């Protein structure tokens, strides 16, 4: 198919269909988190056992993402996409009707396997059905789905759980999946099938490395990291598997992951950027809801309403920047976006327990706008010079790095939050004595240092103050990381303009 054939494609309906599947998967990565307490009561499970409901999904999806490129090349993109949508929809329904912990862990595992291909394949489809001059707008549409999902997921999950049941957190995927399947069946074109040998050893070592790394990151905080033999085992497996994978890739004639991907300067630099953006974006998203609920006593629904404007900032930025990419140097747009992100994080380091909702809202909008400005041009530049035959592999690896970055970022900030809260609690406690309390308290107030209830309230307040300071330290760390990323923009090159007659080699 050539460029002149593109108008015959129904771009709007293809875009709607693939984005429905993408949003469904992106929302599901966070929507179940807020439902865990209700699920725990229904399934009579411990907190440690319930963690596997999230871990099984995350690990399965991480392992399957690298396989997406090979499957799409071997069997065609459309069949893989359709099977993924069907599998994700069916397993979502099974999660909703699960009656025991082993059932829901198994169904979440299958859900992660099924849904892993949806996000990278949707990105590849939007690139292929749009000419180069429209790639910025296409990535704006894709970026809205990928970034809005984790933002609205907790709010939607909280509302469904409060108003109906935790089971609707999964049932909500069924109608979306059916509509996505019908749209893809009718409108989505297929791609040429490329038959080549499957590098089994390469895939197994990469899958083992990714799976062990995800388990390490997800369960490290719960098990006190490398003080637990379980986490040490995950670390040894991950390190050994990645070493074997790299040695095998460097010496094998047709490795699982094509070395040609990393010969493209833009793609290589963009994967580093998306990794770091994943760290900042998702780590911040993981901090705000528990801060509001645990330290400031916000209910789940109000937490969702207060954090929702962040998504509006992202949406506005992506719709705006989609028209600017190609007209303005993408590096300048990204620099502006990262600068706004730094500004928002600096303001978040000044959060306190007495503030109202306004600082949460405007810093969220500002950060969402900054992330939106950065995400679209980065996604466009990453594939601007990459050959179309590497697009399936490229989008899979691009999204894999984003997921790994988010997992590492969340683990880091949660570990620092826990440890800094303990340290700051001890430091604050050393400054409290009967004399200091008496001097700082009105004479009309009576400080009872003997009553266990009074001591418990005092300890709780110290813990809240220490936790708030620990949150501010995490925001400061995210700000420093974002500042460090900005100079790396010089590694990127602006997208080259392609001739309108250049053929698309991937569509039939």
C-alpha cells in the first residue's frame, strides 16, 4: 500500500477501535488497586496474599511485551491484536466472577498475558495508518490513552467499588472489549507476515530476567528487600538471565531482539527518555493518592476528583502538541514540558498537612501539561528514523522500558517514603519533651503525657508530620531526576521529513 492509498483507510474508526483497547488495558493497570481491601474481605485473604493479585498481572504483562513484536511479524498484526482483545475481555469477566484467591490470581495472570500486546500494537497501528506529517497527532491520540488510563483508573475503581462492587472493576472491560473487537474486525488492515526462526533461548532468558526483576521490585518493600532470601533469589535470577541474554544477543546470528533497533540513534536515546519519564510520571502518581487518603483523610472518591485535573492537563497538552510537532523542533517542545514538570515538582516539595485542595489541583494540572508536552514529541521522534519493518519490535521494547521505569520509580519512592518516615519520626520525637510541649501549648490546653490515648494521638500526629516530610523528599528526588534528563535532549535529532510518495511496506 502506498501513501496515495491511505485515504481509503477509515482512519477515525481504526483509531477509535485501537484506542478503546489501549485505554481498557491502561486503566486496568491501576483500577484494581483501590478495590483490594474489599476484595480481601470477600476472598478471606491476607494482605500479602492479595498483593499477588497485582503482582501476577504486572509480571505476566512484562514477560509478554517483548514477544509482541515477533508474534505480530510471524502471524500478522491483526490476528494478534484480535486474540489479545478477546483474551483480555474474557479474562476480565472471569476475574469479576472469581470466588477464591487462587482463581483471581490465575485469571489476573492470564489477563496480563492477553493484554500485553495491546499498547505496543496500537502505537504501531497508528504509525502505519498515518503519513509522517500526521504522526504527531497520531501519537497525541495514543499518548492520551496511555497516560490517562493510570490517572483515571483509581478514581473509576473507587467509584465502582463504593457504588456497586469490586467485581465491576473487571466487568467494566467487557463492553469496551466487545466494541474494540468489532471495530478492529471490520476496519483494521493486516500486515505482511515475516517468517523467521524463533530465538527460544533469547526469549526465555529475557523473560526470566524481566519476570524476576518485576517480582523483586514489586515484593522488595514488603519483604525488606535483600534482607529476605526471596528477594536475593530474584536478584540472582534477574542478573544471571540478563547477562546470558546480552551475551547470546551479541553472538547469535538472528537474536530474539534485533540489534538493528539500537543502531538507530533516535530510538536508542528515546528509550532512555521514556524509561526516565516512566520513573517520574508513575512514581508521582503512586505517591499522591496514599498521601491524600492516609495523611489528609481524603475519601477515595474525593481523591479521584482532586487528582483528575492532572489528566485534563495531559489531554490539553497532547491535543495542542499534536499540531506543533513537525512545525517546531521536538526537542524544544520536550524541554518546555520537562521544565513545567520540574516547576510542578518544586511546588509539590512545599506541600503541607494544612493546605486545601487547590495546591493539589494546580500542581497536578501543571505536571500533567508538562508530561503531555514531553510524551508526544518523544514518541514521534523515537520512530521517525526507525525502518517500518522494525516497528513492531520497536514499539514493544519502547513500552517495555516505560513499564520497567515505572516499576523502578514506584519501588524507589515507596522504599524511601517508608524509611524516611521512620527516620524523621525518630528525629521529631527527640525534640518533644514535657517542657517543649508546655512552652508551645496555650495555657488552656492540657497535655496529658500519662494517658495512653493521649500518647497515641501525639505519636499519630508525629507520624503524619514525618510522612509529609518524607513525601516532600520524594517529590524533591523526582525533581532532581527530571532536571538531570533535560540536557540529554541534545542526543535526539529532529524527525526527518519524508516524501509523500514514500511507500508503506507493512500494510497489505
